[in-house]
């Protein structure tokens, strides 16, 4: 079955940006893999490529396990990307944060695999049209955690960056707010060096929800990073909700200022809170309404967290709506619905998804 792919892509990062639009379709194969055809429309022509999900390889970027794809160009009317040698490279960060319905990451188009730099580069976020949330919640709030990646240009130097994203969606007021924090900057070549060059300012996100989509603004914090200072930069935010009951979000953002250009993408999901993924569980407190809190470590993880157990919530009709079952069979919790926000939510999400991924790998 062939279906469209919803892709939101920001413009390439150059001193004089050249707009590139990505569109695509995916087709399920009998062997369980998926073939995706992408079309990149630039100001200089149209480039097409195609790749199979089975051809993706696991890679490591800034300590995160991602999916990397190198796809040959099939046709091109853009003289900068010859059809005979052109190549598209894609870094998909969905596995790093456990996304099941959407993806986000970076891409680039180069004249050949030996080209020293790509001619076009950009970011993407999106997923299959069939996975866009069809029936959006109209009451309550939802909390999400995940990651972000992209490019920054300042002082004549270009960088890749990676950070943690935390979002809160208020479905009653149609508002979405959040931050990208803990941003580290790396060299632009490949996935960058083993160690970051330093930090970059945090980025605040704020928008309005309309149907399954949202749009708004992005702004840099006033606290400069140690490697990249984007103080004063502002821009736009665009994205959407994917999966049942708005299980996940993904989107893109851009910022600009005096000598500054930033473009990025992000993906977030509700936090795994399945008792089966946790060890060393200790009761901590009981709220006056009976909500039980525990501390625990995720299986194979190192951090200790305080929160709830999805199985407890499912047993109580007052709290069961805060639980979302994922495609992988694990329960995830929307902490915003509970009126409690863990202070280290992004890290909790990362370790929880890592535990779920280890179980999926063991099952196969």
C-alpha cells in the first residue's frame, strides 16, 4: 500500500538560504520493509531519490543511537546535484527518543559521496499521513519529552547541535509551550567529534494548536552558550501531533538575528512509566487524592526518578486517561494530566525509552 508522507522541512542553512521543499510517499513491501520516495524541489531544479527502510544502518551521533541512510540520487534537473553521482544522506533521530509514529532529524544533498561538503542541508520532521492524530483531545493537558537536532551559523562558523526537548500541550486553550535545553554544539562534518565543542543557548518554543497541527514562535535565551551564542535570535515554530490520543509530536523551528541563523527539528513522546521497565522500586508518597508516587531506576539505566506507575493509574478510573499504550506494548504516562511535572522529565524519557528499546531488541 502506498501512502503519502507528511514532511515539514526547514530551509537549508547557508548565509543566503536556498529554499528546499521535501515531499514523499512510502510503500509497504511484502517482507515488512518500507520503501520511501523523496522529492527535493530547490530553486535550481528537482532531485528525486528512493530508499528502503531495510537499508538503514545504526549510527551514533552525540552519544545517541540513530538511523542513518545514504540514498543515491535517481533523477536531477539541478546542476549542483548530478544524477550520476549525487547522494542524499539522512540522520533519523526517532530511535534515540523512542518515537513510533513520527521521525525527525537532518538531511543533506551532495554532488557525490566524496564531496567535502554538502551543497544543500536541512532538517525534517513528520511521519505517515495515516499516523497524524485524527481525533485530537479537547480538554486537559499533555506533557512530552524527547530530543532536538539541527544546524547553527554564527560568526561565520557552522555547527551541528543536539539537545533535549520538553513540551506541554494545553488542549483546552489550544496552546503549546516548551523548551529545548542542554544543547551541545559539534562540528558540522558527519556526526561531529566525540566530544562537544561547548554549549548553545536554550531555545523557548510557544505556539497555537489548530486541529492536529501547531505553529508559533521560537526564541533564544539570554544566557549565551560557551561555544555558540545566539542571544537575540527569534523565529518560527511549526509541527504536528501523531499517533492515538496525540501520543507524539514533531516539528521544525528556525531563528535568525545579527549574523545568526539556526534551523532545527524535534520529536517528543509521552514518558514510559510501565512497571515492567523498572527495577529497585520504592514507595515515596501518596497524594491526598490517593495517587501513589515511587522512586525507581529503569532496567539497564543509571538515573533514579520519582513518578507514578502506569498500572496503578489504569486501575483507577480517575487517572486511567493519563495512560497511553504504545505500538510496542509499553505504557506511557502523560504527567500533565496528573498535575505533576518531574523536574528531570527529558532524562526520564530518554532512559525509559532506552529500556523499552532493549526489550524490543531482546524480543527479536
